[in-house]
C-alpha cells in the first residue's frame, strides 16, 4: 500500500467523519430551532392570554367605575332635585298667608300644654309674624312676644321657670314631615315603584 493510498483513506475517513459531525450538528441545530420555536409559541400564547386577561380586567374595572360614577351622578342629580323641591316648599310656606294664623294658633296651643304651670311664657316667631303673634298672644295670660327667631313661621316657646323650650316652627314640622315622607316623595318624583 502506498502512502498516497493511506493518505487518501485517511482523507476519506476524515470527510466521512466530518459529514457525520455536520449531519449531527444539523440535526441538533434543527432540534434546537424546533424547540426554540415551540418555546416561542408557548411564550407568545402565554403572553396573549395574559394580555387578554389584563384587557378583560381593565375593561371590567372601567365599566364598573363608569357605572359607579353614573350612579353617583344620578344620586347627586336626585339630591339636587329633592333639595329644589324642599326649597320650593319652604318658599311656599314662607309666603303662605291664608292659613298662617290658624296654623300658628295650632302650634302655639300644642306648645302651651308644656307650660300650664308657668306664669311667664316667652314666645318667639318669624319677624314678619310679629304683629300676628301679638294678636294671638292677647288670648293667653302670661304669654308675651319675646322677639324674633329665624324660621318660616310658627313659634318657639320657652319659660324661665320650667327651663323648657318647645320648637313648634313650620321648619321643625316640615323637617319631621320631610323625613317621614322622603321615600314616598322620591318614589313619586323618580317613578321608582317598579324598580
């Protein structure tokens, strides 16, 4: 065997071995690329799911927030309407003339029950009702008009002897009636019976 032949055999073996190594390397590279692509798809799918969850969560939060804000605006508008209605009622009561004397007499009579043993009773009322109160108090012994109180009408009655003070103003009556009937007023105004 010649040296050339041995050299050629070694080269052939080296080429075959190189081809085998290259083939193994190509297979490994393909496996690595395939695995990387699969991992990338998994990561992409995971991220898409995460983003979808975040989008859904943010949408739900914004929708919930918008609903809450709308509800608060609706409640605020209702409060405003109820306040306007109450102010309108207060204005009508303050401007009432026809029944003012009769109502004032009823409120004073109701308060007078607390002062049966008192010899000196002071009655306060709205400044515009001073003349009316003086006329009404002429029918009561020991009662005197003692000044003004900021109210829509009616009386505030007190006695130094008994240290009692009775607030029978139109304001206090309105406050009680308003509180007792606020639900019905609201239902009537906002048609909430069926809701």
